[in-house]
C-alpha cells in the first residue's frame, strides 16, 4: 500500500546469517557499525528476514539501524508501524520514522509521509503538505509520487479515507 520493500540478493546466505545470530541485535551480538557498508549489509539482513516472514527480526534490525540514522531502515520501520507488521500499528511512530528519513532526502519517505499527511494518519491532515512532499519526490524521479500527483490523488485519498 505505502511502500514496496526492496528486493535483496543473496537471500539464502542472509537467512543463514539470521539463524546464526538468532535475530539478536547487532549490539547484543557484538557487531558494531563502523561504516555505511556494514549498516547496508545489516539492512539487507532485515530485508531477508522480512521476505522470509520473520517480521519481528526485521523490526529489531531496522529499529537499531533507524536509531543510528540509516534512512532506508527508517522508511521500512515506518512501513512496519503504518501497517502493523511485526509490531502493533502506530501511525504516529510511522510518521516519525518517515519524517526522519524524508529530512535526509529519502524519496520513498517523502512519498510515504505525503500519504500519511493526505490521510491525516498519525498527524493532522494537511493536503498542501502532502502535495508538496509528492512534488518534491516526483521531481527527483520517484515514480509512485509522480503517479500520485498525476492522478490527483491527494484530494481523492483524503475524501475516501475520511469517510
């Protein structure tokens, strides 16, 4: 609905790594993120867990990365909160994580945050801000945001979901 998760490569290897770590956090396993590459590799583990239906494992991995400022993990953590996948649905927390990633320029986050503002989910409804976020993402090449703008979805989304 809001976000299509990235596909990952090396799924079998990542599932093996998840089972070795038992889904514990990087801090618990002694892993320290020294660089972006390490964060991205850990993020891929979260993707593998998500695609394997291990939502609580994905949640723990992404939460840790999101707290460290990793924008893709912030977006995916927001998605989990917005849909209640592996965690209780919490639109305010979804908006929080989308906003942090959007502030870093993440286009998925801008699109998702626009959606939340259009609906007034987890934040007061603001269709002007929703349109602005969609425009920013669309101008930078985000296909879904461009489609949302082209279709004039902000007023439609607002009308449909407010009933």
